[in-house]
C-alpha cells in the first residue's frame, strides 16, 4: 500500500522547480535505486508520478506538455520560462566502465555556451516534443518513462526561479572555457536567456 506525501516543489537537476510534485511513498528497494547521487530528485521522473501545475491541476509526468511550461510561467510570480538549444553531445568515460553524457547548450542572444553533465538516461524536456534523453532505453528501465532520442538542435525548456535572475547581465563566458557544471546549477546560470520568437508569440496569444 502506498501513502501520499505532502506537496513539494520539484528542485531537480534539469530545472523544473516551477512544478510541484505529489509523489507516493516508495518501497525501500525503490528508494535505494542505483541512480546518480547528484540527481537528487530524479524519482520525480518515474512514470505515474503526479505533477501539480500552477493552475492546481494534476498531471502525470509522462503527460506533461510544452503548454504546461508556458501556462505555469504565465501564472507564476516565482518562475520564468527559459530555453537552451543543444549544440553538442559528448560521452565522458569514468571509472569502472561507467560513463556520463556532457551536453553543450547555447543560450541567450550572444549564443553563450554552458555544459551539463548527466547520466545517460536522465530526461530533459524538449520544446514541442516532450521528454528526451541520451539513452531512451535506459530512461525507460529506470523510470518507465518513454523518451525520444535527444539530438543536436533540440530546444530544452526549464522554469527558473525569478529570485535567481540577476539585475545585470553577467560577463560573457569564453566558449573555449565554458564551465562544467552539475545538473542542478545549469539553468540558474541561464538567467538572461530570452525566449525564441515563436514562444513569445504563443505567450501573447495565451494572454489575449
């Protein structure tokens, strides 16, 4: 038998804190699932987990849509919608034969670069498509979540806390020395990202 736990903001590595998660008490085996320890809230990706949108509506994680991000950003006074385009995907070998993926994103009008290091099966939300990962089969094994293959050119969405948005734009990083960050830090660094024209048009239509 499973018991519901209180609603909590999802503070996870791909930057979806604008949603709230209504999760269920998992078994000890599930709690000890062998996943990357840096992805502290990865359990929210498990199929069947419920996400509370800013409207108060509940939606299963596998049913989240692009419109949910846009509507949540419109209604929320705490979060802004940000996007980043995948420009490169590399595989990084590590000890014991395991490996991680290093995804390079381009963001803002200056096409600044930032690196994101994730486990191969870690899901990201792609504009107009849904969940995607570098290893869809592994994503399904870990979370029972169907993901598409993440590709160069995909636009990943995130809801970023407004209080983390600086007043002034930070100095532009040297593309050749783009910082390597843990997942939970990446989208907070994208504070000056602006939405693409088509996203802005959609927001304007929703406001009218």
